[in-house]
C-alpha cells in the first residue's frame, strides 16, 4: 500500500531535490534500496548491462522527473518521465493542471491485439491461395497457440487469421504480394517475441497449404488493432494567459491544429511534440519506445497523407482535444523485470494493467501537445522554452548549485540566452561570488 492521494503537488518544483525525493519516498513508501535506485546509485549495474546488450562498455543515465497533476478517468497519476530536453516535464505538468481543473482526461484503450505478418511467394493464383489459407484458419490458430499454451490459459493467444493481397511493387508483371496476418492477443506483454515465435511456427503449414515459399515472418509495429484514445474539454475562459483572453488563445490552438491537419511539414513537428511526452514515459517505464514511435508515425499516414495524431477544435465555448494512436506497451517481458530502475518508475506510476497504462500514455501525449500549441498559437514557443533552456546554458557556462537559477534568470532578463553571455555574467561577479557560482570556492 502507498500513501498516494493526489498528483496535485503544489510547489513541488520549487523544493530542493532532496525534499522532493523525501516527499515521494513517504508518499509511495519507497525502501532505502528503491531510493538508492532513484539516486542513480546501483540503478543498472555494468554486469547486468553486459547481459542485456552486446559490446557493453558502461551505462548511460537520463534525468528522471515526475509529470504532475495528471487525472485520467477520474484517477490520479504521477507520471515518471526520463528525458534530457528542458521544459518537457514542466509542460506536461502545466497542461495537466489546466485539464484537471476542467474535469481531467477521458481515455480508453483497445485489447492488446498485435499483428504477425507472414510473406508468401510462388503461391500460384492469389484468390485460390487465399481461399486455401482461410479454409485452414482453425488449424493455423491451433498450431500458433501450441507454442504458447500459458498465454491461452490467461485468455490471450492467436485469435484470427487474415490474408492481404498487395500489388507487386515492380508493377503488373510482378507477382502480387500475399501477406498473412496472424492476430494475437498478447495480454499484459508488448508481445514481440511471442508473435515472432508464432509467425515462424505456422510457416511450414502455410507453405504446405499453398505450395508457396515463405520469406519474412515478423510482427508489425503498426499496431492499429491496439489503439489508445484520450480526450479533454476545456472552457475557453480557463485559457486566458499572456494578457490575452482565453477565446483568442483557444482560436490560436484551433488554427494550429488546422495547420497540422493540412500540412505534413507542420504535422511532423506537431507529432514530435506529442511523442516528447510519450517517449519520456516509455523510457522511464522500460517500454520499446522505438516500436511506439514507428507505430505512431505509420498510423499518422494511414490515409495516404501524414497527419497529426491529435486535433483541437472549438465547440460551444470549449476547446476540445482528441488523440488516437497505437500503443503497444508491456508490463511483463523485455527490460521491465530486469532493469531495477524501471520497477521503481512503475511503482510511482501506479498503473496496474497495460490498458490502464496505455490510457495514461495517450493522455500524456495530448497534454504535451496542448502545452506546445497553446504557446505556438499565442506568444510563441521560445518564451517558455528559453526560461528552461537558460538553466542548461548556465550549467554549460560553469554555474553550479543555487547559482544556476540566478544566472539563468539573468540570461532571460537580458534576452540573450547564450553560453558566452552566461560566462560574461559570471566573470562580472565579485571574485568570491564567481568562485561560489562555479563551485571553485576553497
């Protein structure tokens, strides 16, 4: 049991890191060992890293932050986010705060249905081959499920077989592509290894049925049977900021959405913003973020043009946001049970099923996008981002401790967020302060 009650932690970002850590430790009853993992001491040992990948020479760390204020379907979540980019965590926390005051996110997610693909060649007539395959559907499903009987006992496993005939890429003279889709419910797993085993396992039977030759058999990362969706509805009056009325900001967000829907050049950057948040949570929780990215971008161009994953429009005095994208996540397998830091992140997140976690991920993506288009449609992205970027610039210039914030504030004040300017500010300090600012005081 934990003491977690709310993700609304007012003033959390102003606390020293040790006080934040103490608050989280008390809230989630983290053990000293778990706190040690959060500090980076012993999170991923080199011996374990050497077992996970080839040619290992060490480990690599990212900052781990918490997205605050997240409410999805009336439930509170603290969202672990591993990311190096300034303002990502702040943006999702700010956006989630606005949305929670309007009732929070409403989300849903499909079953964990994934697709295994088997490519057949030299099969003869495509119509006849298709009919033969579908006539043996039950036999194919039984064979596929024989490779993972434990999955069947949990209610998952291979559920259906489909056949697609695609035009030859060489043109009319080429052999059409005959692709068999094996639909598999992977339950609480992402399912890559499970599906690949099944796809390879049914290959001999497919060759026997059709007389053809199988080459590729692999899962598809376009997980369009495993979608997650989230929506939010915000009164335009709640959007007033930057000395601008809420209605004007809402109109700017709506226009930014129209831009992304019409133009793939804009849609690419729009979706990058969505994935800023989703990738950060995926990395923190041990997900295959590359698979999530691949599926999201393929889904974005499913109708032949690359389009935004999220949209915004005005409706009866409200700004309404929606997002839909594939979400192939897992709570078992992969690095999830191996990486000790992932276990702590999942404990903080408190999402107990893959479906629940998928809904949180989708909500994070919508929140991240809202924060971006809100700024873009009003004062521009640099105003907020530069304040965060200034901290990195101050650190690069040599600032340490409390002086990072002081130097960053001065950079923003003068409107010149550059390393050389930060160094000038430090150099202009009295010698004892300059030494303190750079951590070189004796």
